[in-house]
C-alpha cells in the first residue's frame, strides 16, 4: 500500500472509533475525498481491495434505525 491508502485506512479506523459504524457510501464523501476526489475507488483501483474493505465495513455496520416514542 502507498501512503495515501494507509492514510485513508487510518481515517476509516478513526471514523469507526468515533462513530461506531460507517456505510460504504460514506467512503465516497468527505472527509474521505480529501485524500482523493473519487474516494475509495480513486485510491484503491484494484477492486479486490475495495471489496475487502467493503466486507470489513459491512461486517461492522449497524442499523441504528429510528428512535421510537
């Protein structure tokens, strides 16, 4: 991996630490597009790498749903 890819994964790790979850679509938006304008696919042109990250993201994603009153 190159330094930008490592920086991206650090941002992903920090986001998960701070918010507890993330959705794959968020990896195409700020703050992830600060490193590359296309987000994850701009940094990881190898789709096998993108799919490996997606598997991790999907594995920790939590459906927080809506609060019921």
